[in-house]
C-alpha cells in the first residue's frame, strides 16, 4: 500500500521510498514530516532489517540543507510513541532549530521523553545516501531515529 499526501500539505521532497512535507502545525521554524510510501503503522512496528529509516533521516537532512539550515547539532529527528501518535502511519518529525521550539511544542517534542523518541547518532552514518555532487558533507552529531525490534 502506498501513501498519498493530505490535500493541505505540499510535498517539498520525494523519492521512490519516502515523501517529505511541511507539518501543518509546525513546532519550530523548520518542521517537516518524512513518511515512507509503504504503510508502517508507527515506530513500534519497525524492524531492524528495515532500511528506510536511514533513507527517512537522510531526506530530513536534505530538506534542512535545501532550506539553508546547516547547524545539525541543533536539529531533532524523532517519532511519537503510541498512544501519542495522531496519524496511523509512520512519520519522522524533523525539527530545527531544536533549541528554539515554539513554546506550545516544547513538551510535545522533548527528546527521549515517553511521548517522543530520539537517539543521538553520528550523521555521517547516513552520508552514503546523499545526492551525488552535493557540497553538503555531514560531520556533526544530530538527535535522530531509533530502530525498535518489537
């Protein structure tokens, strides 16, 4: 099953596996959602063997870079845990600058809270998926995704 975008959202980036669009209720100056085209209910349904997590994170990096946000130490990538999910389809939140979340969003996107999970990972793990010829060389750490095996 493939995903179609909500009519209110404008796709900013896409490829054969994932779509990226602006959140309709942003929690930060840059707030994007990256969703896989294939249906995965939420992050508790992920398996370690699913390679689309790196693809999703890399799409988030790419959209931030294309929107002139380069301080990846001030970016947060994460998922809401059930029952705090608002949509029954996996979506990665990409928020930046994480240090300047809107006041109403600070609780909702607190890293590694029972509602929102992130893991600090070296961004260079995702660099092989960067587009050829890109001047962007990821070297900093970023709060990013967790792979669950449930």
